[in-house]
C-alpha cells in the first residue's frame, strides 16, 4: 500500500499584524483558528461534479478566505478506504481492496491539485496513525461503558456463503418505499437503516434473499447521549435549517444504540483478542479520521503536539463540510463519540451541509454513467469556469442542477463578457497607451469615489457572507462589483477621453485598476487561478493568497508608474456546440 499525503505548497500564514481589519467596518478578534473537516470520499471510483458541489468546493472557498484574512487554518480529509464500496469494486474487478484504494487515492490527489482544492492534508484511513487513533477512542469508550457487546442479527447470504456488509444488501425503504435503499441508509429520504428493516431485501452479489443470523458485536451506546445532544443542539442557532431540522428530527425519534463492528476481513481490526474475523465498521472509524488526520498533519510538520491547537483550544471553530446524506453522522454520532471520549476535544461549531446537485435534471448515477467526472472535465476545460458555476449555483438551501447549457451560458455571458472583459479591456488599453505602467491618479470626482466605495463595501459584504458560509451570496456580491466597474468604465469612456484629456483617462484607468485589484481578492477564494493571473498582470509577484483582505491596502498598492505585465484574456468563449457534444456523452462512455 502506497502512503500518500498532500500538503499544499505556497501557503504561508499571514501574521495577525498584516492584512487584518484596517479599513473594514466589521471584523473578529485579531486572529482566529479554524479547523475544517471535509467528507471522506470512498476510494472506489473517480470524483464527479456532485461530489465537488456537495462539500469540497465550499470547504476550499471557506479555507482560502480565512487564510487571506490572516487566520490559522487546518483543512483535512482523505480517502475512505474501508467502506464496502471499495470491496464491491474489488470483487467486480477481481483485485484486492488495497489495489482499488491505491488507484483512486492517487487520482483524487491529482483532481484536487488540478481543481485547486487546497487541502493542508489529504490522507487516507489505511494508515497506521489512523488505526492507532481509532483504537485509542474505541478502548476509551469501552472502558467508560459507552461501548458494549451484544448479539445482533446480520444479513447472511446462503448463496454466497458469507455475512453481507450492510451495503451488500438492498431493498425497499420502510420509510419512503424507495426500491434501491441500501442496508445502511436510504439515499432517497436520508434515514439510516439496518438491513433487517428493508422490505424485499436481496444480496447485490447474487440477487438472492438474505437470512439473518446472530453474531456477537460491539455497540456504541448512543442512547446515553440523547439528552446531552438535545441540549447542545439548542445552542447552535447559527446552523443551516436543513441541518438543524434533520438533526432534531433524528433526535426526537429517540436514539438507538448502534453496532460498530461487522464480520469483515477489510478494515480497522478490533484491538482485542478473540475478534480476529471482525472489523470496526466504517461509519464509526471514518469520522475519527478528522482527528487522526490532524494528528498526522502535526507529525508531518515536525510539531507533534500542534494538532491540539485545533482540537483543544475552545476558541478554535470547527467546521464540517459534508453532503446532506451525512448530516446525522456529523451532527449526532460524531459529537456523541467526542462527548464520550472527553479529553477536552472540541465539538463541531458548524456543519454546513449542502443539498444535492443533479445533472440535466436527473440524479447522478455512477452505475449508469450519468455523471460528469472531474478528470474528464479537467482534460477539456479550465477549472475556474466550473468553480464559478458550482459557486453561483451552490446547493446550499435546496437541490441544484448542473446543465451544459447553463455552463456555456454563464461562461460566455458572465465570465467572458462581464468579468473577463472588464479586466482585459482595462489592462490591455492601459498597457498599450501608458507604456505598460499604471497611469497616475488625478483629482477624483463623485463617480470615481462611488465606484471605489463600492469596492470597499463589496469586500466587507463578501467577507460577511463567507464568515457565515453563504457562498452564493458572496460570489454574487463580488460579481455585482464587476458590473459596477463596467458601468463606471462605460460612463467614463477613457478610450474617448484619451484623445482630448489624457490625464482624465489616466485617472479613470487608475481607479479601474484599483477596483480590479479588490476584485481579484474578493474572487480569489472562488476563482484562484484567474485571480493569480490578474495578480501577475498587475505586476505583483508571489501567490495571490498572501494578499490582504483590506481595501486600504489593496487600493494603496496601485501606484502610478508601477510596471504592469502584458495581459491576455482570462477566459475562453465556448462554442454552443459544446452543449450537444457533452450531453450526448452522458450515460454512454465507460468510466
């Protein structure tokens, strides 16, 4: 098994004395510490756009913003290597689960790099470190009486002569009658399930009906945490309504103890003698990955105790970015495990779960290849147009849809015609007419002052929206500034003024460049590749992520006579034929 991890190069924390709240009408304490845990994808197949829209893009935007604010950020995740989807893929291909994991984990790392998802560590659950942390928590909960043994009925397939993991059993959901519900959860209504609750259950390997046989297993005493969790939930008024509603509904239905082991050969072993044929079940050990990843990150950094800053400092805010199908695991089960374990670990501050993304008004389906795979997309298109569409259409409060027609329209009308055109016409005209330098500022009139005030207020508004994980609002506010700047430019018309009053044209372009410098920062969390290009066109070196989120600093950095670099268009206009070509591929190509 190859051991992979990803630590992004080029990120340096800005000191609390740089780029803080000067020039802003709002702010928080001088320096915050932010922990960001992101859902762990099963390493059983390539990523698709539904995964990106569900949690990874939002987490990255949030992390990039807080780094630019000068806050200390740790964003971690990794490949979930022990879920039954991996063993299903291995059975289908006739290879080992480890071989499946090695292939797709490496592909995940490359996808994150190309898409600009800036993990501080993307690891996997098949590390010795992860196993040690899982064992520590398991044994601690066992010692405190929060884990106990009992017999349970498990699905057994006579045809396959084996116990079946929950996901090897499908049937009709008892709650919503969805006929492809899995033995652990119904994707249609979100209820967590046990295989024996399914109607008309069948084995996904042979199609035969399972029997249910008794087997001794370990249980997490979730029922002991019902009241503490209810009290804790009442203290989270900032949670999104979908998270609060689903969590309260789950709790009000009463918590049942859940088995945390299964009869498996692939997974984290039980740290006790006599249970060699069993493994710790993935839903229990995967959430511990947030903690084990922080421990691994600290060890990699050479400061083994540094993880405690993100887990034991009560001023640290912990955010868990997930899809709505994982809400109970992060708002109930993982907090219960933390409560039981103790050791002063922080409970989640927020669980900003997104709803689902559909594709051309149909649910993503890997089995039917109804998906846009991230590697395929990146082989044909730039990352920022996708990041833009998934941000402006993010499924924060309701399901959203991706269509190729919308992708082409927004790329051409909003990225190319609105933002890209603003940047290109200002910088190209300036470069040609002012010897490749920033023109000198002149005496400002009310129109100049208004557009600069719009830039100042936009940085404030975007920051406020991102602080409370409102990504659609934030990118909309940033693009509102681009529209203001276009109107300002049209009103001032420096291409006409330059023939009669070059000083006036110079001042207009100077103001416009100052606004663009603010725009590059406001949009950097969403469009990092575009912002880096603009940063360099404006004559700056180093990563745009090190820029201050501060109007006074950004506007003041544009000085008359400073050299510019020759610009080129930020975005490429797409031929409408792309729509028909890409939709024709859906459901046909091999994965």
